[in-house]
C-alpha cells in the first residue's frame, strides 16, 4: 500500500472536522504508515488452518430451560392491592386530559 502523504492526512482531518497542525499531520502520517505496514505484514500470514472465531472465550447459552410453572394465586395476590375492579388491579390514569 502506498504511503499516506501529509496532504491526505490533512484532507481526512478536514472531512472529520478535526483541526490539526502541520506537526500533528506529519506525526499522524507516520503513525498511520506504521499501522498499514503492520496490517500488510498480517496479510502475509498463512491462516488456512485457523478456525475463525467471534469471541476470545468460549461462549454458550446460559439461559435456564423454560419449564411452565403455576403462577401466583390471584386471591392471595389481591390481598396486597389497594384498589381492584373485576379481579384486576386498578391504578390511577397516567394520561392527562
């Protein structure tokens, strides 16, 4: 890959609306060249027998099995309710009229 010029770095900084000095542009051009050189070195590695991974640690589903169970007894639960109507909990309206 071609080396990044200082003008290209300044252009990208302008597109990103970043104000950088000439010294910073030179520094970033050098750093970006080092990064792209390293990426090119990685491209040379033989990865034919390497299994692709999506996570560094083995990840597995930790959810419990979904087993139906009996819910709370309605009469027992309604003993703790201030107001009820037709077997349902009655709450104040939340939409102002």
